[in-house]
C-alpha cells in the first residue's frame, strides 16, 4: 500500500480494507495468493474509481443555477407554467440595489458574464424614481447562468446584491408593489439605510407622528 506522507514527516495509515486484505493474503500459498492479490488489487482500483466518480459528480453539480423556492404571486398562469419558464429563462431579477445605482453600473458588472440584451431598472410607481431592483436580460441562458454563478452575492455600489431567475419581464413589472410606491420590503423596514431612502415608510410615518406629538 503506497501510503501518503502526512504533516510533520509522518506517514498516514493505510485504509482498513487494505490492512485486512494484506492479512488475508498471507494466509494463502503461492499461486492462490497471486490470484487473490490480483482480485484485491481490482477491488482497490474499483474503490478508487468509485471515490473519484462521487467527487466528480459533486464538482459537476451546480447549485448556483438552480431555481429557488420563490415564486411570483402576480404571475399570470399556473405554477407549472411558471416553473417551466424559470428553467428556460434568460432573465434575472436583481435585488438589494442602492437607489442611486445607475443602469450603466449594472451593465458594466453583468456584461462580464456575457452579452446583455437589456436592463430594466425598477421604479417607484408614484415618484418614477429608482427603488432598488432591476431585471437583467441576456441573449442566452448560458450567459445568465454565468451571472447566477459569479455575480450573485457580489458587491455593487458597496452593497451585496442578489440575483434570482425571473420568468421573463412583462410591462408593468418594473414598478414597486409597496403601498407607498416602492418595494414591499421598504414599507416595513425598521433599520436606517441611506442607500434606500433612510428608514422604511412605516417607520418614517411613525417617527413623523411622534415628532408632531412632541411639539
């Protein structure tokens, strides 16, 4: 057994099956031992092949491009149709953007993964100003998959952005769905985020009410 050398010059122990095989071989005479040794060598070879196969399958598995559990509740169609479109789509939803991030900045980042067909910046439906999300459409599914692998979770404008598959942009989806016009998440957010308009809308209203009552 060709044992690998470990740390600090020590030699690692052979696997248990190799030790057991050696002990078994010593109990057999000449010709039988040779035949059995070949059989055991084959077993070792097949074991290594199995281990390598498992490792290669793990490397080939690409969880980054899998369709997430999120489903658009406003999708015009059933769940099966939405699932099918998500698995074929070239369009990505991009979230957690700064309100000040421009289309040019988005294009510069996502173009590193392939040819971008178009970018639709999400807008506050009342103010018609950017509200922190966008859609990025590629010409091919492969380029969109590269963006899912390499752009999701990276920084843009000093913010960690997230990407997800989108079933395909339809007119009207560029507008926020929150009661105040922006995204729903910014309605209920309690923290102060200067890149997304400060406090959440409800928190702003509450603070304004408290300020009026103080005076």
